C-alpha cells in the first residue's frame, strides 16, 4: 500500500483574484483600486466610460426619491434598518449600489484589476 501522507499547502487566494469581503471592509482601498484601474492606460476608454456612466446612473437613481421602497423595503427587511436608525429604502438602495459597483469592475480586464488589487491589498 503506498504511503498516503502528503503535505497540503495553505489555501490562499490566487494571485490576481479579488476578494469582495476585503473590498467591502476597506472602502478607501477599493476607491483607490477603482481610481488606479481608471487611470491605467492599458484599459480601453470604452469600459472606463461604461463604468463611470453606470455608476453615475446608479447614483442618480439612488438619490431620487422612491415611493414604493417605503412599503416594499420595510416588509422585505422587517424593520432591520429602522432598528439601526437607517430608513429601509436607504439601506436597500446602498446595498444594491455596492453590489452593483463591485460587479461593474468586471468590465475591466481581470489581470489588470488583479494586478492593482495585489498592489493595494496584498502589498506585493
């Protein structure tokens, strides 16, 4: 019977992979990551334009008052945001904005985003 012992290397994120949890808890670094990718000359202008335009439209929609969010939002969250002192529609809207903004980073080449992410978050 062959020797079945082996050493398992520690699991770490592969180089260039983006961790959404660390981006959420380090918003300043996430802001810098977005700026670095937008300033990178290797990224074509079309994804930059699409990213900035989409973020602008999301912010415009976010800052416009929504009447249905009061009724639907309160039922969906069962008053969680009101307990925290945040109106239900604001909490839902900002969560949706953060998720959308993170997913919009997929407009950019993964290797370029990963390179900037490694530089800012992993100090490589």
